[in-house]
């Protein structure tokens, strides 16, 4: 039987549908292990390729950067051999020249200005009321950035396994209703200044003349985009603010938890796009896009050598060394 020390990868989810998608992508699901009394998480244990993975989810109804930090800290306390982590799930996309659409995948990638994720609501008000962002988050683990380069090359040659993983999941009638691709008619991008009408999740009362026309894609296969992700403690539901921050920071998507992780630990963020980070939010895409993010994660692990993971320092060792450095500098 495997022990806590055999698990080297941590996978954090914010929603139960993301946990379901993660579990669906595991090659094997392992038996539960005992958890210390001070660890309030529940876990799903399993394997993808040679990698043993521990999956945890934020408490239901509790979101944001602080909650993500708590879940990750407790995971690392119970599973001390974890080398790096991922946060794979859903988020809001930024309409741009990259033609990001619901179902697509955005992967955090360092830029010249930021290390892959920026917390847009952390900072201070300075002269003339200008908001100055403070702090710099950790960049994704090197072993994953190297694997991403190989995966990008495979995708350039049309060798992506993601459509195959998705078709296997939706071939199961019981999973079809949760994880299937919604109708393309459910992909509606409204003008940034146009607000949602009514209290319903659907846009049945919204003015269709405010929709933006875009060319149709030849297939429903998700596209993968690499770039900056912005994180905060509030859901982004305003098109004009979304566009302003996207232009200011160069971000591709919005989400709520990653900054709480990357401020302390080496994490990679993988997000399926379920809406356009505006007031026209529609939950019909959540099951499918949670699965696209999980499918990308599974394919990523297929090109990560197990030897590189075991050679990497544990997150516990990294954070301990960082704490010693801070104490010595003070």
C-alpha cells in the first residue's frame, strides 16, 4: 500500500466539478490514507503515468486566495513529499486577438513583467489615486515549464491528446451530460459596456444586437493559450473593467485562487475558459471546461519525466529555506 510520502504532485481545485474532472482523468484511483486531526481537507489519491497525485478541493462556498493558501498548506503538512502543485479548473477569459473562447485552455506563463500570475487587487493607492500593485508571485516550477515546451511542440504538429481524453470521458453516458461540449449557440460575447438583463443565468432577455460577431472555428477542439493570468479575491463580472485590466497588464484570463498559492509555493495554473469575465456568466460551460483543463493536465504529466520530479526539492524544503532567508535578512 502506498504511503503519504509516495505522492509528489499536489492538485488544487476550487469547485466540486473541477474535482470530478480531475478524478475522471486519473489512470488509477488509490485508497484513502489517514489524515492528521489538524488537516481539514479531504483528498482523492491517484496516478497519472508514473506520478502519484493528491487532489484537494476548497470548502464549498469558500473561495479566494486565502482559502486556497489554507488548503495547500494543510495538504503539504500531510503530504510532505509533494514537489510542486497545480491549480486546474475554470475561469473567465479575455476576448482578444488570440480569439479566446469558452472551452479553450489558458496556461500561466511568465512574462518580462510578471511570473505567470499577477494579483490585480493587491497593492496600494498612490499619488493621483493611481493603484500600484505590490509584490511578485513565484513563477511556475522549472520542470513544468520544460515539459510545457515539449507539449507546445507536440501541439504544433497536431499531436494533442486532449481531444482523445475528452472523447473517452463523454463516451460514458453517465458522464456525457456533465462533461459534454455545449451547443455553440451558448457561446455569446456581448459588447463590453452592455450589462446582463434579468436575474437568470441565461441571456434570454439580453439584446442580441449587442453580440459581437466572430468567425466560426472548424472544430470544437479546444485551443491552448499561454500567457499571464490575473487573480483576485472577487469574481470579475464587468466587461469594461476586464478590458481595462487586460490592456494594462496583458492578461488572458481572470480567476480567484491562484495568487494565494503562488505567493508561497511553486504552482502552475491551468484554466478552462467558461465565460468572458463579464456580467453575462453562464454555468452551462463549467463541466466541459473543467474537463478540458484536467485533460491538459493529464497530457502535461505524460511528458514530465518521473526522475526530474523526484530530483526536485519538496515544497516543504523550499518554504523552509525561504523562511530561513527572511530571518537572516531581518
